[in-house]
C-alpha cells in the first residue's frame, strides 16, 4: 500500500517523498474528523432536545 504525503497531497511509494523530501508515515484513516462531526451532531441533537423539553415545560 502506498504512503501518502500530506504536504504534497499525493501518494508516494518510497520511504521519503520524492517531491518535498518529507518522511512518510503510515496511511491514516481520517477517523478523528468523522468522530468530531458525529460528536458535534450528537451534541446539537441533545441540546435541541433539552431546549425543546425546557420550552414545552415552560409553556405547559
Ligand atoms: Zn511531499
């Protein structure tokens, strides 16, 4: 599996990037941003639900 140079945004077969000379690291699955997005969406849904409960409690 090819490495990925984040500086050049291109795959690199060798240990060092042929374009910028940066040392290659293991290909990283972009799981952190996805988890962050999920966390933010979950927080917004939770807060919306709490606000809805508070509003309905005040109205009734
Ligand atoms: Zn590079």
